[in-house]
C-alpha cells in the first residue's frame, strides 16, 4: 500500500535525523561544554520523538489497533523525555550564568 510505503519512508527520515542528533551530542561531549551537551540531549530527545511519531503514523496506516496504542504510549513517554531535557538545558544555562550557585 502506498500510504504504508510513505509512512515507512518518513520513519527512515526520522531515524536518520536521530542519527545526526546523536552525532552532534557526541561532538558536544568531546568539547565538554555543558550547555551544548544539554542542547544536544534535547535534539536527540526531539529526534526520538520524531521517530516515535513516525512509528505511530505507520501503525495508523496499517490500521493495527494494538500497535497504534503502543505507539501512542511511546510518543507520550518521549514527549515527557523532551520536556525533562529542556529543564536540564535551563539548569545548565543557569549554572553558566551564575557559577556561584
């Protein structure tokens, strides 16, 4: 089915974007810059969210109710992970702005 093929292609794109985000994270780690590391972690979490959403779209195209429910749960969990990483970025930026804390 063409719609499933499109969903699978979009999943491939999302996974590639996740690979890029992970590479950027590794680069930030080499530099040891805490704010950049925190930003890169957000990018990874957001890319993982993109993969989860693509998995959900694929499940929708297939009409598999059990997989749809699982994929919705994965998307929700990943949205929480993104939010937590964004808090970590705010904390890292605050630490840089006020090193005495």
